[in-house]
């Protein structure tokens, strides 16, 4: 998903949509709708506004779209509650699931002998999900790691 589509989706997924979110941002709903409409060229969402939207909504798809557009991955840091065997097992099973999604996307896209731009976009989305899950697994393992020499021998 590109950044403009992510902003549009984020605003419209907010409970009550732009009509509820706009007043919290200090603007009219019509202005917010224009700013997040990918086809509008006269109004633009500022970085500060995008940040406030994410903060108010808890929806980080704009951040994820920005990161993916620049070949980066956004991962929430693991907390102490995530540092246990079950959390690691959950992270591994989620990673395997996403690997399957990536494999399916690649296989389906190449099945007809041609790769379109939209198929490549689907593969990129699946690959981003794998990268997120891998980074999450590493964060959980890092939270569990003990300093060298601290384990009783």
C-alpha cells in the first residue's frame, strides 16, 4: 500500500471517519477528506498531521507504508511480557505463516510466466510482512537473552 492510500485508509477506518477525527486535529472534515484523497492535488497532509493521525488513531499503516516505500521495516519493540518460550513459539509460527503467504504470492504471480507490477506489489507486501515477523522474533529473543556468564553452569 502506498503512503497516500495508507493515509486515506487510516482516516476512513477511524471510528466515525474524517467527521470524527478532523475536529481532534483542529480542522474541518472536508479539509481532512481532501488532504487524504489520493486524487486531490490541492491539499496535502503534512508530516505533523500524519503523525497526529497515527497518534490519535493508533493506526500505524502510514508509518508502515513510508518504511516499505524506502525498503525499511517498522517493528514494535518486544516487552518483558514477550520474553518467554510461548511468545517465541508464537513469533516463529507467525513467521512460518507469513513465509507461506510470501511463497504463495510468488508462485501465483509467476504461474502464468509473466510478472506484472501489481503482482510485484503483492509480493512486496508479503515480503514486508515476513521482514516484520523476523524482526519481531529477533526482538523477543533479544529480550530473553542474558548477559554472558550470568547463566549457572
